[in-house]
C-alpha cells in the first residue's frame, strides 16, 4: 500500500481519489488497457469532463 500511495504522490495525483477510482474500475476495465489506470496516466474525472466540453 505504501508504494502505491508514494507513487501517486510522486506523480502529483491524489492517492485516495486515484486508488478509489482504480479499485472501482478494475473489474470492468479491459486487461490490454491497464496502463491507463497507472498514476502517471490517470486523470481525475473532473479534469476529463472539462476537456471533453
């Protein structure tokens, strides 16, 4: 757990938000796109929604 939290912090990602998102999405996320869930590729949902607008 510590390494996950520190990795998120090193990538300027809120560890709690990132981990909650990853745990919620892992079951239905395609295995060949798991790299999208890594902290350095992840964006909070609010940021994604703003970019789409």
